[in-house]
C-alpha cells in the first residue's frame, strides 16, 4: 500500500461551498486524500487540487456505490476514511488514531457523526481496511457492511470505536434539488431491494417535502410492513413508527396500539417516549405524562441515551420543558408550570411566547394565593 496508512476517500459534485473546510479539517490525520468528481461545474475541482488532493473524474451513472468504489480503488492507504464534502472532522489526537489503525486485530472503527447542528451524534462505521472485499453496495444509501461481513467471515476482525467526531452540515437550506435527484434513485433501489426500511422512510420524507402527503403515509406503511417481518430489529426500524405516530397524533387519532408495539421493540428510543407523553396529553392524562418528559430531561443531562441514532437535542430540553409546563398548567399547578416555561424561555431567548406564559402563571398563582388568604381571613373572622 506504498507506506500510506490512511486515505480519505470522497465523491463530490459542485461542493465549492463546503469542500475546502472539509479537506482542511482532515489534513493532519490522513496521509492522502482522494477526490472523485462526478461532474462539477463550479470551483470544486480547483479547490481539491489546491488542497493537495488526488483528483479523478468519474462519469455519474446514478449509482452512489459505483462512485464511492471508484474512490476506494484509487486509494493507496491501508485504511480508508469515508467522508463527504459537507462534513468536518473535529480536532483529535492524530497519534492515538494512528495507533488504533496499527492494531491488526481490527477491521473497522466507528466514528461519532453529528448529522446536523443541534442533534445528538450517532455511531457510524467510517474507518475501515482498504481491502478488495470491502466495497460499497447500493445505488443510494450505499452500505459498506456486506463487504465488512465478507472480510470478517474470512479473517475475523473486530469493530472498535475511534476518537474521531464528524459534523455534517449539508441538510441545512433548500433540499428541493436533492429531493428530485433522490426520488428516482430511491424508487429504483426499492424495486431491487424492498427490504431497506431506511430507504422507504427516506422516500416518505421526499414525498412529504414535495407535498405528496398521501403517498408519504402509504410509503411509511410499507416501511412498517417490512419492519414487522424482522426477527431482529435495527435502530432504523423505529422510523416508520415515529412517522406514523406523528401523523396520527397530528390528526387527533388513537395511537395507543401502534405506540405500544413500537415501545415493546424500542423501549429506549426517546423520540418514541416523547410521543408517548404527547399521546397521554392528547388523552387528557397530564399527570401520567409529566414523569415521562422528566425522564427524557434527566437522560439529556446525563447523556444516558442510545447512540445508534440521532435525536434533536431540543427533545431533552425545550420540547420537554414546554410539554411539562403545559401539563402542570392543565393540572392547575401554576408554580411548576411557570418554572418550566421559564426553563423553556431560557432555551429559546428569541421566543416571547414562553415569557408571556410564565407571566400568566405568576398572575394565576398570585390570584389563587390572594383568594386563599381572603378565605382564611373570613373563616377566622
């Protein structure tokens, strides 16, 4: 492998907005960077060259795995870092990372990936050995895992956790062009492999973004049908439940059977727990909802949640504070309601609504205290 330990492998198209910062962020930890361009018309290729990357052209064939494998085929390192142009590596000790990669007992390492600003990270296999058996499969949502399994079947090899943390920024802004690109790819991929739950859910999100709401719901139901066939459940299998429960709750429909099924399979999924609290609120069971939201807040403080999928961090703060405050208000506990509306206000300083609600709780609390005092005085008189 020419004495090169770690190669970064990227596929790009019109990434001038992100690419330079990505390449600079990995400069100290990789030995070479391989950039495969699939048809850029902006400054992407120039930026790649200026940053010292080895640049190759690849004619786009509506197949992400084919493009990624082109980058792997041109990488000379013993190990691959698979990264996208709209991602950044946080600073980490290069010496420790290189020590991990020198351990012959390992075939791959997870990194922590923050999928968008304000979300908790999840573990994703982004570091793996450069071996011909380890190649991507799938025209979209391409996976390296089949190759990893083939390698491990022949030579074993452990999967470890690296110190590397990545931040992804590409989901911000208008995604319309990406939706139009992904729509035919997702349809084709699901015709070839209808068992991919994540692809069904992605297709549902695309339909929703394009205003095709009924198609979105039908697609989520098809995803759920696949989930129900599984003996062992992956984290992505929770997504159809979350989507359908949100859909039904927004229409004030009963979600109890579906929610019970989901929680039996994913008891530690905090988004499902939050939806459980919202369902109880919808049913007027505010006292039962409060402890659920309190447990979510506590998990956010300790970091005691599953790193197999990402959550909006506001789930553990703002969203739960707001829900707890609303529950206490309905229960007539204005002091606790005020406290939680103030906590919510502290999470979103630009939102006046929470301060107004906290002030209302204070007035109601004072009014109640005044009435109690008058009643006490009259009874004593």
